[in-house]
C-alpha cells in the first residue's frame, strides 16, 4: 500500500478492526461501515444503486487524520451514501441491536417454525409478516459467523436484553396479565412508529467554522458529536495556521436545524463556532 494512500474498510464490527488498522496504517486508516445490502450475496446480487441514500458509518478516533476522514467521507458521498461519524465501540453496540440481533432472531424464528410440522403446510400458511421478519435468515451463514465472532461481547449483551423481554412476555401470558401485555405492545408500537417517522437530516447546507488546537482527538470529538446528533457533515477540511499549533476546522452541515444543534454542542465543548450560508455556485 503506498505510504500516501488512505485506507478504510467496510466491516460490520469496528472496534477490533479499527485497532488493527491503526496499528498497521496509523492515522491514515479510517474505519467504515456502509449500512446497505441484503440477504443475497455474490456477483449475481450486484446492485448499481446499493448505496443510494444509505448511511455510511465512519468511526474516527483520536489517531484518525483529517485527510483520512475526509477521503473516506467523500468516497461514501460519491457512491450516493450519507456519511455519519460514530465512536467504534458505540457503533458495535448499536449494530449488535439493529443488525446482528435481528439476524439471529430471524434465524431462530425460521428454525422454530420449521420444526413445528410439515414443510409444505408451513409454506402454504406463512403470511407476509412472517416472510418479512425472516427474510434475512436466508443470508450467508459463513459471513454471519465471522460478523458475530468479531462483535461477540456486544451481541451477547443484546441477546441478554432480548431474553429479558421475552421472559417478561412469557410471564405476562402465563399469569394472564393482559393489561400489562397490552401496555408492552403499545409501547413497542409507538416506538416503531416514531423510529421510522423521524425526518431525514437534510436541507440547506450551512457552513460552520471554528479554531481547533493541534492535538490528537479533536477531529473525532467533533465528528462524533455530529454523529450523536444525527447531523450530516457533507464536507470537512482543516486549514492549518502558518503560526502552527492551531488550525481552522470548516464543516458543511446539511440543514439549518442540524447545524444549529451541532454548533451548540461544540460551543458546550469549548469551541467558538461561526455559522454562515453556503454559496452553491462557488
């Protein structure tokens, strides 16, 4: 690999990969995880618009160079995805619940249903809900064993959380606590509706700029703050000061509301942030 090359990855677990990547490539490694794909695999599953409007998670640390982060973010944007920064450990916790746990649940549901009786009768009675929920059970098992091994601890925590809720549900049904059961289902229903009714973080581009010290971790601090707020950083650059020791960080954030929230968060962290509009013709 040329010494000037930026190195990234597309793995589904990040903490271990980022640690190894930085050990080999230093600050020019920027961990990445495009949240796109399906249960299909191989060249036959190629899709030209796979990354359109997908989240592309980047996991900068205090060692990540601005050039590496910017290069990985621009790669994601060039493919139609939206880059968002998240701490590697936080990423692994989130995907354990949002991706890895659903995969295991879908596989367990299919195995449970398949063991209940005649296969042909099962297929004939399976409704759309069962098909939708279990679609990802058709995924490549070798790939998923590798993913789950790489995120073992976070997956075990997610399984324990799910097991606790299933135990609660079983107890409600065994003891006839129908009111409690309805309340549980209602909370879940509202959470599901809220989860997918949130507006997309997009809109008028706003420029934010702030002076930053030349120290490890500044870039990760800023990009992680943006990721926690769901603010989409469309572009990023650092203009280094000729005096040394400091530089000006310039961000382009999608949406005035998101830009305002990020500016407030950075101000709380001790940065002096300036906001301005973006000349789209520039």
